[in-house]
C-alpha cells in the first residue's frame, strides 16, 4: 500500500473532508482585519494535522489536507492566477460573509490576461507532504473548464476576443502550477470537474445554450482543456479526474446519466483514472463505462457523501460486480461519490459518520480485491 503507481487506490476518496467551523470563523475575522493572518494559518495547520491523522488511522492509502484552506472547491484555486477577481453580485469586491448560508459562490470575473506570476496553492501541498507519515499525498484542483463554465462570460469575452488565446493562457497557468507541484514531490494529482457529468441534464444543456454554446461542443472543448493542462505531466505522476453533478450541503445541481458525454469525454481524456458518481439512480447506469479505454482505472463513487445512512457492504459488492461487465474488476476501485465538504459549509453528516463511510470503502475493497 502507498505506492503512487497504484493510484487511484482500491479504496480512495475524492478529497474534501468535514472541516471545523472555527476555521471559517477565523477566516472571516482575517477578511475583516480583526486578527492577523498568522493566527488563521496556525489554526489551519493544526486542523490539517488532525485530519491527516484521521485518514492515516483509518488506513487510507491516499491522504489529502481535506481542502481545509479553501472556502469553495474551485474558486479559491482559480483566483490564485493573475487576471481572476472574485466578486459578489452588486458588490465591487467579493465579500464572503454568508447571510443564511448563501450557497452561491462568488463570481469569477476576468480583469486582465491570465498569468501565473506566483503559485496558487503550491504551499498547501508542501505542508501536506511534510505532515503525512503514511500513504501518498494527493492534491486536488478544479478542472480548467470551471473558469469558462462558472466564470463571468462577458468579462472573458472582453479580455479575450480570441477564445483560443483564453484557453492557451489558462492551460499554461495550469501546466506551470503542476510542474511546481511535481518538483515539490506531488505524484498523485486529481482534477475536479462538474461540467462533464452535469451536461447529462437537459436543463444544464439549455443553460449553456442560453450562453450561446453548443453543449456537445463544450464537452469536447472542456476535455481538450484538461488534456492541455496535463500534457507535460511526467510518467511517474498519476492524474485522475473526478466528475460529479454538484455538491453543496448534501444537495446536488443536476441529474442525468453519463451517456451524453461518455463517448467524447471517457474515450479522449488523457488521465489515468476516473472518479465517477454512481451513488443513486440520478447518475444512471454503468453502460457508459464501455467507453473507458482499456487499462484505465474507474473509481466507482457508490458511497454517498451526502447522506448519513451507511450503505450495506453486500449492496456495494453487487454493484461493483455489475460495473465489472464494462470495466474489468482489476481496473475498478471504490470511493464516496464526492467530497464531504466541497464548500466550507460541509455536508449534513458528522465526522463519525464520515469516518464510517470511509471505513466502509476500505473494508469493502479488502473483501473484493484483497488489498487497497
């Protein structure tokens, strides 16, 4: 257990974990200049040390920092690039004081050309790497598609009259960040994406048509963007993609199977593994897995990170064997279908329920494959 070449692992997890409310409260105090940043940083490091130990004690092969330094799974990373500014609607600058647990993240607005003059989250990985004692340090980042799909489209068009230049600049920022992560020792990288899975929902397709897009072309465009972002990754770095249909406080944003995107995305994404959401009927059946190229791994997201109830090991085994009709059993793995805390709010579970879900993945994987 623990060799990066084995990733994704038989029992894995998407990355984010339930984080202490105190971290967000301290972050708010920093934003309001009530306390120095150093106090928040020290609290983050203590909390990350604890959540790393939680994962190690469970026996997980892949260890993350729980995304404890982030408010939102995607905007925090992308805002680390020059040219991206976070704003609230009606406000000149982003104010993150949530009234009533506002689920809407800040809008990513382009104010200039995309450049990476400093690392976005390199320091996050460096701290994780030196903190873990067992397992492999796994780092997560949003797919480059998220800036185009969730960003202010008018500002993108204003800054980039040529969309090809936008993608060239954005994916170059990614390659530079990934190259520095590799130098720092990162050998297990995961790109998170909601667009690919969500395109299976006719309502989402219509939303993109209203933006002037062709959803089918967007699937290919976003797939190409991921491939451009990871094209220089060395052979000894494992790259996986996680794609789901949204995750906020145990809710979701879209429904629909992978059929709409599978032929284009599954067959052409240049990644080593796919973390796919299959926790309920909303995700459709396993038939689209027939487009997964030979030899690539599929991590079946059969355990829900959204509900506290624990799945039965027998039902998980049954579904794993159903999926093996399309992908050989030796290329399958098991995980929760999404993170436990894609935003700082977290899903509606306790830490003990989160641990039980992760342990279930471990126990089931050992029973099915005999190893993690």
